[in-house]
């Protein structure tokens, strides 16, 4: 609620009419002292509240925040890794024509800093060939549940 200038003038005129010109300065002085004391007590209460509640609460939060910092860092690292993996999986099987054109432009802007998020195409092709060879070898080799024991083969 805001009190404008017109409202203050009306209150002053009514006080002047009720109290009279002799008593108005004395009551104005008392009102000023009462407001001064109210301000003093409210600032003391605010200071006491800050010292007894807010500051201890902040002190209690500091060790918790420090204890959570490694978890926050770990979360950021894991999220970055997950995003990189998702991007790698999305890029599997896509033609690499756009990536080869964008790669020189990006490497010139990095000014010699290594980019760990990109994998060389020859390494990707080699990994795919190795995986397909492993799949072929697995399909050709019969799998048994029992472990292989050379001594039991010699007895037969």
C-alpha cells in the first residue's frame, strides 16, 4: 500500500484540526521517536534472526555442497560420455560425406588442440571388420556348456 502526497496532506490537515497548532509538533516528535524505536527493534530482530538461523543454516550447507561437488562433476562427466556414445550410435551406418567436409573446418578453428570426440574413420572401419570377424568365428566354432579339459580328451 503506497501513500501518495495527497493522502499525506489530508492526514496533516486532519491532525492539525484535531490536535491544534500547539500540540501537533509535540505529537509529531513522539511519532518520529516511535518510528525510530520501531526501526531499531526491527533491525535488531533481523540481525538476531540472521545470526541464529540463517548463518548456521548456511554453515551447515557448506560441507554438504562440498560433499556433493564430486558427484556433480561425476554426473557431468557421465552425461558427457553418454551424449558422445549416443552421437556415435546415431552416426553408425550414415554416410560420412558431410563429416569429412566439416572436419577440416572444425580443426582449423581449434588451432592445434586435439579433438577426442571424433574417431578416425579408418579406426571405425577396422573395429567393424574385427567385430564381423569375431561374429564369423563365433558362428563357426561349436559352443558347449562344459569347460574344455585336455586330460579328459586324452582318456577317450
